[in-house]
């Protein structure tokens, strides 16, 4: 833009390109296409350095996590996938929507992901625990875009109903959970994995989860707070 001239093109996709995003450090570009591939490009040598393919649907949207180590894709096949671009592996695979997923947005902490779908809902995923934690219904019709604010305390969504909705998060209310986790670590319980540590996993069923010691402490803490 400074020189007001065209720089270069990246040619490897064979169908419409739906989305392209820079990595946080600007060294990479991720793109997704209706050719059912997601490609990683090196902005220095202008080459495709990585390629992820899907035999079912194509990605409508892709984006880097805040550290630039992972990408999330929003699938036309109703899925959300998290890929580790350092080891070229699928880390997490969510099937929580009943319609195509149109957009995703990482929370600045990198611990949460919000999704927007043609099924009319927004969903918030806890990436540390690998599960769905909230389903939000505010739009009448497909939801096409969603984005966290820079501080992560707000997010906005836009849909076919011609509305832009502004939402306030309550993630700061989960700080007590982090305290409990730290206390549990002192008792030598296994801590929850982080995206930089976990290995590829199969689709999470999002149901039938057994109650853990941590869940017990959370229930106890909520009970104490309700009695104050």
C-alpha cells in the first residue's frame, strides 16, 4: 500500500479461494478454497510450504491462533478443525453444528474459539478441554461472521437477518477454575493439556463426560458462592 503497486500472486488453488489470512508475525499466509484444500504460504519465497486436504467438504474460513502455531478451519461439512502447522497434524475435530460453519475467531488467550454457522447459532469451544461450553442463539437465520475484540471481553456477530450483535464474555468469571486447577496440580493430578502440548485426537463426542474431582470442586465453589 505504501508503494501503491501490485506485489505478487500465489497460484496453487484450483477453485474459488474463500479466505486468506496472515499469521500474527506476517511471515505466513493461510488460505482455503473450494478445491477442498487449505494451504500455507511463505511470504518470503512466495511458495506453498504446507497443504491440508479434506475429502468431504471445503473450508469457508481459516485463521491463525494468537501464537501462530495452529490454524482453525470452518467447514462446509458442519465441522470445525484445529491443525498444528508445526507437525502437520489435526489436533481437534468438532462436530457441534447442524449447518455449514462460516467463520471462527480465536479468543486473544488462544484458549477459546467461537464459531458462526448457517444453523443460526454461535458456539464457544474450550480448546484446553476440547469441548463445547456455550451455544448462543440471537440471530434469526444463518450467522456469517464473528470476531472477538482485541481484549477478548467482547465479541460481535453478523447474520442474514441484517443484524450485528454485540456480546460480552464472562471468561473472567472462570478465573476461579484456574485457581482450582493450580491447587489440584499441587496434589499431583494431571493438568489439562494445552494446544502446544496435545497430540492429534479423534472427534470429541461432547457428551457423556464423567464427573472429575475438578468438577466436584467447581460445584462446591458455586454452592458456597450462592450461599453468600
